[in-house]
């Protein structure tokens, strides 16, 4: 099976759609769908949107800036995978969706303004846990991170009807996915 190499335009096309996808799926739904999770130590759709907001603020573009400005000499700041529990308190899902859309727009505008070249994609930085990473790996991870959390949102929502579907459960793969998102 062939795989694609990193493609900036393709990544931007995907990344630009995530806020609208989440907005279309989640805005206006009853709390049953957006506030419930899969059990202890799991995230709701609300939590996932909050997590994506934290990523916009502290992960993707800030880490790209670190690589471009410092290379491997300055490791990335550690990412707080649980910051959304503090940061989202007192906000509605609609506020989070609006904030995510705004922040993602700003991130992509900054990314485009950087006018990265093919040579830039090979520039290297230092992840605090993974070690050496490249710009292209960071940007590809950003796109796949979105897809991971879109998958997670659908899995968490499907979980709410786990018992309600009765015997059809055997045909519904989303109900058999393990929680394989590390954030």
C-alpha cells in the first residue's frame, strides 16, 4: 500500500476543515452527546474541543516557531494534555467552538505567512520526550492529531448508545474501538 509524503497544501486543506466539521457535528446538540464521556479518565466531546484549543495556543505554531528560531538547541515546552479541564471551565461548547475556529484561522494564516520552503521541512527541533523531530513531521502530526480527535469524538458519542443499539452492536465497529488516543 502506497503512502503519501508530507504535503503542506494538503495538510492545510485538512486542518482548515476541522473547526467547521466539529461545529457541524456538535453545535446545538443536547448535553447527552457533548458532555458525557466513556467512563473515568476519559474525555467528552466538550473536553476534546478544549484540548484542540490548547493545542492551537501552545503546541503547533509555537513549536514551529521554536524550530525555525532555535533549531535543536531549545527543546519544545512540554504540552499539558489536561489544561482544557482548567481552561474550559465556565464556557459553553458554543464558545469553545467559536474560539477553536478563530484560533485555527489565526494559526493557518501564520503558517501560510511563513512561506515555508522544501528545505524548511527538513529543519529539526527537539521534542522533550521524542527527541529530534522535523518541521514536516510536526506539521503532518498536526493533521493526524486532528483526525485522531475527530475519531475520538465519534467514538465517545457512539458510546452513549452502546447499550441502546442492542444486538446491532456486533456490526458497529465504532463501539469496539479501544481508547487509543494519547491526546
